[in-house]
């Protein structure tokens, strides 16, 4: 892997396509692995030379995704630019497009998705079910939102929130001031959503091609703790009719966003039997990591195929069931775990260590996936391996 912090020379590989990825975290790392199997080279833009993606890419450009110069440097070295997160400003992506560079998903798609208030409005305008929501531009507007939406109420950042970072739940009106201060409402743009009393959290990956065709992965159940995904069970144990409804909603949602590539769609199955869309991620997603071992063609490979304009692969499960468990840091410490030698003794468990420099509480450090003849079988294997892995502490956070 080469490091680059000099002006781009506009060179592309003579041996195959080159993809540029904005961001160098674990998602870019797994995209790099999938790209390599297809003979595709990868260049990433990251603020850190030793980012996780450095292990699977040909070059790291050192710089910020807010720096148009560095984005342009990336774009000139590759055939198509994609991303591993939704935080890069859509206006910068639009500038790249205006200069003739291919960006997928497009700047327009990112404009619709990255601001969650705009995302929700677009979904609602398309006739898709979402929780009730209102803009909260001022502290007084938060008080009005409580009156309009009732309690409990979820206050969220419109941009740059993930894994529980960027939202908080109000249970009483007296929580309003603390919630406003917690999310820095005087600095950040916020909106409020009515609380959904759900019986299950569901998710589905959709990969959409350049020609508008798409493939749909199995509907999964996600189990969250403190707004962080801990377990993914595939397929979700729900009636076939409900699974079909979720697939239709998710596909329509990605079409509404004019998506290209793999998108994650998260949904609530309410206690009243309704399904509403929680939010979309315009990228490969944690709820789809099980597809690496669990499906014929993973979300990562299909993303590579989609952004290059290649045919999409099968999303069929390789076994009746798959379970993924996230491996989270317990406390500050090494980014390399203890217990790998023991975890690898669990037959059928597939371990992924992301290669981050350091562990910290609740940081996603890796995951383990297991396949099985039933969800119970797969869960037992995955839990067995996860319980033996420790990042920065003496115990792990699993269910």
C-alpha cells in the first residue's frame, strides 16, 4: 500500500478498473476485499495513513473529505468515486460531477439522504410510511414539537448522526432543555420524531444498479443496545407477507433516493402491526455484514458491481440461517483483540477484526458471523466465538 499526499497525476491502472472510496474505515476495508476478488483496485481518501482500509487498498490519499482539493486528487486517480459514509458534503460531490468525474451514489442522491429531515420529507412525499416528524430550528420549536408529537419523543441531529451519536429520547417535558444542550441545538440543526413503540427492528439491504434494476437481500432482525446494533439475525422470523411488505417499502425508498450501489434500510415493526421506515444509509451497512459469508454475493461485492455498471449477483442465503454479532470495545486499549486463538476453535464462526489502532468503549472493532441450519444454531456459534474475543477489557458486550 502506497501513501499519497501529492497532487494527483491522473493515472489509472492498465490492469483493470480503479474505485475511489471517500473514507478509510472498516466499510472501505471490506469493499477493498470484495474489489480485489474482481481484479479491481482501490484508492481511499482518509485522514490517517494507517486506517483500516490500508490493508486492502493500493493507495491512501491523506486528507479530509471536506477538502475539495483532496477529493479532486482522489477522483483523478480512479474511474469512479464512491463512499463509506454519508458525511461528505453533497455540494462537494456535485462539484466533482461538474468537472466530469463519476460519483456513485450521485450528489443528488446524497442531498436527499444525508440530511435526515430532507430524507424523511422525501420518503413521506413518495407515499412511504415514516414516523411523524417536525423541524426543530429553535429551542421554542422543541416545546411545540412536544405538544404536536407527544411524549416520548426522539430529538435527532439532521446530519452526521450514527450509532446513537446524534439523538436522544425525551420522556417528559422537563427533559427538553437537557436534550437541546446534549445535541448542541444552538449549533446543530435538529428535528424531532414521534416515538414508535415497536415490537421488532428490521433491516434490509438493497443494491441498485445504474439501469435502475435492483437486488434485495433477506429481511433481517436487528437487536440494538443503546442505539448500537449488537446482533443481526437472517432471515427475520416474521410472516412471509410482512417480509414481502418490507422488501417493497425498502425498494421504493431506495428508488426515491435515486440510489446507486448498496443501501441499508432500517425499519420499525410497530406493536400495532404497522411497518415504518426509520432511516436509510446510502452505503454498505452494518446490518448487511452477514452477507460476506451468508449470501452468494455479498453487499460489498454487489456495491462494487453496481458502481462499475456490472451485472448484480445473487442475494440468496448460502444456508438456512446466519447470525452476525458486533464486537465492541469495552475500554481504551489495543485495537487488536485478546482471545483470537480460542475463538477460532469455534467451528463455523467467521471472525473479522477491523484493524483499528485502538479500542474504546462501544466502538465497533470487529464482528463475527456464523451460519447454521437454524437461527438458534447460528446464534449459538456466533455467541460462542464472540464471548472469547476481548477488545480493551475483560469482558465483551454481547447478548
